[in-house]
C-alpha cells in the first residue's frame, strides 16, 4: 500500500491518539531508563522533533 497521500481528520487523529496512549504510557513507565536515554539521544541530535509533521497536510 502506498500511504504517501494519507490524510486523516483531527477527530480521527485524536481517536487514534487515545487508542495508543495507554500502551505508550505503560511502556514508558515500565522502561523508564530506556525512555530517558531516548530523550537524551534525541535532544543531542537537534532537540524536539515534534514539529517535523507540522507542515504536512492534515484535513480538518
């Protein structure tokens, strides 16, 4: 499948985030040292990368 033109609404993105949040939170809590290492590694490589998707087209 080609997902290069994939779009989702804000509602769909919100529902997806809710669906995976509990799993991510549980993983971070049970793997805290790995999570801390991830944060350090990514801050050394240029800091916060959350804005990488800001310019993608997401349909409201």
